């Protein structure tokens, strides 16, 4: 079987630009959740989140036509390609797989609100050109010269992880020797309104797995990796961060927003990923949990992990406590976090965790990162609609 490795990383996160900046924030346990400025939160129950700072966005270069999400995605994918040192010739056959949901909705909202308030046609109507999630792939493919297979994956909060699983399959099938895979999502008012209406947002920075957790904190980001056939990577002298050993994808077929109470779909995704990776549960040293901070999700995920690994048999943490829930980008953001944890032998902490829920029988690495020798790690992403994706990375 073709071995597939991670040879490049790129991230734009609430910490700033660059995978190095991202890792520094995680390793120091810096919580980037604070009052939002990118959208008007007046009147909302929760008014905090994790946004890419305005000065960071400005550093990405001016653009009158490109959506905020496109700018985040382009910067992250460009960094991943440069990090992997992919030549123009290799870009011409590279696949492009993007997990996305919001598209250019933020700019579409600005157009809508301007027309609603003034009662006159707004010149912002051009924003509707980039409202669909698929426009990210159009932008990146054109700007970066990526001409291999291209796909936009819309699987709610599992979209980013699913893009890596799809890239893994396509490379192993021989369709392409390498692919740029990741996810992106920007803050939007409609998304913020929806989660407020569902009362799923904590009024304080989220605290996954805490006994007193009240919900999630929304964030925004883009994260991309270059996945590559190991032989292709070696032949061109590329660097290997980690190997993507396997992936599991399942569906609960249970409810639009709630996970199946016994965690059946999650268990199957984790077990399928381990089987595909050729690893046993005891081989995994760390799980980067989906860990949203909502009472129900954390309880069911902990139940699923206990069924697979046994209570207390693996370290678990949630990086959403540091950079928020970055929606369609979350799976790829957390894949990068998992790869870097494996490389550095350091497990990022769960911020704001003061008293672990008795229903979560794991060491969730509260507040401070921990040095651990790791041989393999696992990353969970569980989206609305019971869409479950698990990735396993190894040295």
C-alpha cells in the first residue's frame, strides 16, 4: 500500500500567520478567545470568540474582491506549499481538497445589510460571486497553479478532516502523487446568530471537559497540509513531518445536531481509523479531541473514547479551548496540531479546565502542555448531522 506523508504545513489562526506561530500559541497554552470585533455582536447572548486579528488580516495584502475566508485559505495553502518546497511542475499535477461551509458569507451579509438599511442597491453585490463554499477551491487552484483533482468537502465541522481523508484515498489510488488538503472558515453573523439561538455558546472562553462547561466558543482559521506519496517525497528530497496512517469516516444517521447518545458512530470512526492505520488502541499516545465544550458532545465523545481505549488509557486534550471552534477548518487545524504534537513530543493543554467532569474518565491535560514521547496520535472531528471523521498520524 502507498504510504502517504505530511510534507508541508500552513496555518492562519487567531494567533496570527504561520504554523510556527500557531504551535507557539498552543504550546504555551495561550487562549485566543476574546471579545469579537469582526462582526457586530450587539444584542447577542455571547459576544466572544477567536478571530484572526485585524492587523494579521491586513498583513495578508489588500484585496477588494477576495472574501475574508479566501484570503485566509490562500495564505495558509501558500505557506504549506512553500514549506514543502513544491515545484511548479509538481503543482501542475497536485490535487486540491478543501473543507468549507461558510464560503464568502461574511461579505454577502455586508451587502445584504447595506441594502436593507439604505433601501438602495449596494455596489457590494459583487460579493455574491464568492458566496458558495466551492469558490475557495476555484481561487486557490487558479492562484497557486494546482491542476490535479479538485474537490470541495461540505461535512459541517468535520469538513477539514474529511479533506485529508479524501486526499489520502486519492493519493493511494494513484490519481495524484500529492495534494493540498485543508479547511477554512471565517466568522459570519449568521453562524454566530445560529449558535447563539441554540444556546450553545459559553459566555466565557469555552472549557471542554470541565464539570461546569457551558458551551463552545466560535473561531475562524485556515489550515492546510501537503499530503504526498512517500516515494515521491523522497525522490525530490522533501521533508517528512509525519505519516497519515489511516482515516475512518462514519455517519450516526441519528439527529441533525445531537450525537448518537451511545457514541456508536464515533466508536466506529475511531476503530475504522485504527484498523486502516494498522495500529492498536494502546499504540496511541494522544487524542486531539473534537472537544467542543458543549455538555452533550463532550460526554458522548468521552464515552466513545472510553469504549475504544478504556478509561484513563490515553491522554486527551481539546485545542478548541485555545483557538475556538473554527468550524469547517477545525479538522485541519487540529490535524496540524496533532502532527506538531507528534513532532515535538508535546501535548497541547486544554485551557480553562479547572475540574474535570466525572463523566470524562481521562487526563485532559489541564492548562499546561505536557512533554510525552509519542509514536502515534489520533484526531477526532464530529460534525452536525452525525458526520464523524478520525485521522491517525504516526512517525
